[in-house]
C-alpha cells in the first residue's frame, strides 16, 4: 500500500512540475497573472511534499516488515491458514490456527452413578474407536458441578498428557476409567435378573415415582426356585456386581425365570445345567468367564407333565417360541399348557 502511494506521488509530481514550468513561461510573457502563477507553484510544492511523505512511508513499512515475525504462543501443528503472501492483514485478524499436541482435552458424559465415582486426578486410558490398543493417556482435570437438566448426565473433562500418532483434533475416542476395583466380587449377567417396577404416587406433591427392585431365582435341590432380592453394586455392560442376596456357589436360573414364582417347582430340562455367580476381580475391561445355563420350570403345585410327554423336537420348538414372546404372552402360553395338563389328568 505504501509503495502504491509512492507511485501515485511520482505521477503527481511529474504532472505538477510540468504545469509549473509552463506557468512560469507564461508569467514571463505576461500571459497570466501573478495569482495564477502562485497557485501553480503551490500545487507543485504540495506534490513534492506528498512525494517525500510517500518515500518516508515506504521506508517505514519496509523497516516494519523487516522487524516483523509471526510467532505462535504454543508448539503445535498448523491446521488452518487464513492468509497468503502479499495479503493485507488487519488488526485482530486470525492468520493461522495451531493445534497444540500437548494439553488436548476430551469431554465425556456419564450416568450419575459413574459420574459420582470418578475423582479429579484419576488416570484415564484412551483409544481410537475400533482399535484395541490405547492411543493416549490422561487425567480427569475437572467435573461439572451439576448434572445436565435434560439428559441427567454429568460432564467429565479429561486432559491428555501422553498421546500417540492416531490422536488429533476431532477424532472419536473411547475413554477407559477404572471407577472401582474389587478383588473378590460376586458377578452375574444382567439377563439373569428379574426386574420389578412399582409406581408410587405421592399425594402431597402430586408426583409419580418408579421404584425398582431386582431379584434372581436360585435353585434348591433341582426342584424348588427360591426368590432372592438383590443389592446391586458396580455395573459394566452385561455384568453386575451383587453386594447382597447371593453367595458364591448358589445356582441361579438364567432361562425362564421371568415366569417363575417364589418357592415354585422346577425341573431341569435335558441338556441344561445351572449357572453360579462368579467370584472374581472386578476392574477395567475384565471379561466374565463362560458359565452354563439353567432352564426354568412351572409354578407351585403344577407338574408340567404335558411338556414331559412331548418329543425332544417339540420341546425345542416350544423353547424357541417362548424366547420370542413378550413376558405377558409367555405367561399366557404357559397357563394354556398347564390347563391342557390339568384336563389330561
């Protein structure tokens, strides 16, 4: 810009100097007045001043350019450039965006149970989605003081202190946080539990609350199903820690338990066995061991002879049909079988 003004000043001073020389000749021949000559002289002197000012501006701009150095406040990688060589940069304009490879942050949102258990300063392992090995390590730097009113989740901010080559801005990661470690814990699959939901109406506050209770059926002597109410601990995927209600070695029923009643009669189907609660160390990504399954039976006082008299193929079809039914349809179907059995007796 300063150089452009200098070029304009050169053109102006050349024009005005020629005009001034012409006016000087006209004055000598008395062709113009002294006032007209004075105006031409003033115009010429103004052009000279502008030319000298333009030279000074170019000199100052060149000096500023020589002393200019664009520095980033952080070490990192340029991920965006908003200008090119020769462009005019205005005050406050963003020229470059720099990604700092140290000090990355990632935010996760946890259910209230896990959110309460996570502590500031706790170590976190991160891996890029669909990869098994950890790509970065970090620590929990801060937690939101309250839960989100819409989702009911709590925000946890993780600051990365060690990163691998697969970590970059915008990548989707899985964060592994060891919330708690217990060396001897009783663990059962979620599918083995029976969940009961009761609706409680508070007349004073005119609100409705849902009260949930969890239980399992334990086999006693391969003939009686006993209902056990559970107190739950750590939950991870399909595995749930049992704080009370079960003991190591108890045989829990994992198939057909939704249709059982406490102290109901059961019979072990051919090829089936029991599943025992696992006593193991619970932490991180530990995987549960494989256990055998247990089939459920009928209600108290009903022997299920109609089912016994069926062929193995028909029994398999009924089991398959029951698995695809809802809980209400399954109960209705079992009642129809028991009615048929009572009629046959």
